[in-house]
C-alpha cells in the first residue's frame, strides 16, 4: 500500500501536533517513548506519552478497514518517511534524549521502533540494512581465503 498524498498530509499534521506539545524553548521532560497506535479497523492513528496520556489522534481514511498482511510494515514505512522528513523538528522537541517513536497495534503490542532520537545514536532504515549479514559473511569468507 503506497501512501496517498492525503495520508502523508494527515500524518505530517499529527506529527506537527506532537512537536507543538514539546516546543524546544521549554525545559526538557523525561520520556522514554512516544507510542503511536494504529488501528486497521478504524484507521485511527493515536499518539500517547509514557503515561498513556493521549497527545493527538486522527483518522487516516486510507487505513480504514485495511486488511493487507503488510499493513503494519507499510504504515511503519510511511511513519518513518514523515519522521525523517521532519527530523530537525523532531530532534528539537523538549524531551530528554534518548527517546523513541514506537509503532503499536490495537492490543498495545509493540510492532517496531520507528525512530530513535539521541545525540550519539542513529537508527538506520531496515531497507538499507537488508542483506548486510550476507554481505559481511561473504566479505569474511573472502578475507579468510586470502
């Protein structure tokens, strides 16, 4: 499922609302994760803090009644894309580092970590990392042969 322009705009609006709740000029608060809960049935995207207090919510029409097996992978890719696009704003939020954006399903089960905000650590996109194990194994094998 490729995200439509409307979906991207709705997700960006939701992330702007989250960033607005933590403006850079305020004193940083302690929080470990920002939880993003997505419902396949209702298409609802809800963002919570560590204490399960709602920060914002919206309904993504494209996600309503979406039964694709790859739903959460597609949603994660869309959310990562938007977070990366707004990296500077996200990293300036008044939350003590490190903290993460975590995607959850309807049952509040963690699906994947979307984005880690830390001064010293960078999470590399899964697509970029695919096949890395094989490449390293091939490199090591070739090195040992010499």
